[in-house]
């Protein structure tokens, strides 16, 4: 069997080597200027001054615990931001100052390449007005407190409690009222006593409903409220909502009504 070998002529090898070198040089010539462009752009971004503050506050459900003009005045009175290079701005301190304001739930700060500082603020959403022995305040949906506002009053149920810890123990019921219109419309006031008992007062009739210990109500809350709903449905069917003065649901599986 014969073997065939292919040999490259010297003149072909000599021709390909210069071409390969030219490709390498052209690649380098393209890469180096690109690197200079990115470096120059980065340096330019570092020197862009802060030219504007763009503050946006969500106004969900018509709440006005805090607004953009008030925040703008607060920020500009405490921080020298305008005309300062964007990388030098004290963003962490600014974020801390904004989130410490009454009614602010969260804050996002985003510097832009154009020199604007975008600030987006979300307000706290109260679900109860809490009456304590020495103060009145709101509880929001996460259990955080916020002070009352002279320019906005939230339409939320009233909760009486001996202290803030006792008030927070009623959060399962407050969230239920917040999420379900039936209980929000039915219940007028909620109370946590000094011994931890949780009671509520419906808007209809002169009745007190005992739910049990506030600290242990969460697991049995749905079942007890279902019994209360059935009880009210029966009273409405009979047309007598003022027959009973007290209803106890603190015993599992039972509803005890007394006149």
C-alpha cells in the first residue's frame, strides 16, 4: 500500500505567517481604544455632580403620613447634596434619616448617570389605632408603631390594651379584620385586658364577645370566628340581635351566650 503525504511549500508558509501577525495587530488596535473609552466613561461618571432630587412617595389608599415636599425640605436642610459628585454622597446616612421619619416603611435610593438622585418611599399602612394608658398610636400591618398624624386620620378599628406587648398579641385578629370585610364591618372595638383576655365589641347590638387568651388565640381564631359568624346568622334570621349581652368562645368547639 502506498502512502501519500502532503507537504506545504515554503512560499505558502511564509505567506500565512505575515497574515496571522496582521490579524493579531488589528485585534490589539481595536481593543486598546475600547479600553480607553470605558476608562474615560468611568472617570466621567465619577465626576458627575448631583443636579436634582427626585422624590416619589406612594399615596396608597389616600394616606398622607409623609409627602415628597416635606422629605425634600428635610433632606436639603441636613445634607449638602446638590453639585456634589455622585460617588461622594452619603447615601447610607440619607437612607437612615428617611426611614426614621414617622410613617415611612421603606426607602430606595438610586443615583442615575444623568446626575439625578431618585428616592422612592413606601408608607406604613396602619391597621389599628391603639389606646394605651399613656399614649395613642397606630399599629401597622407588620406590628410596627407610628405616631398619629395631624393631617391624616386612618379609618381603622380601635384597640385598647394595657401596653404595647399586649396590643401586638391581638395582631392575628387585627390582620383578619384587615383582610376580610365581614369582620372589619362587624367589629367596632377590640380590647386586651391586663390578664391577657381578648374581647371584641360588634357594631350591632350591645354585646361583648370573649375570644380567650390573646397570646394563644392564633391557632383557634378561624374556628372561633366561624362559630361567631354562624351565631350572628341565626340571630339575623330570627330578627333579634339584642337578645344576648355576652358571648364566650374561649372554650374549643363551644359558644356560650348569656342574656
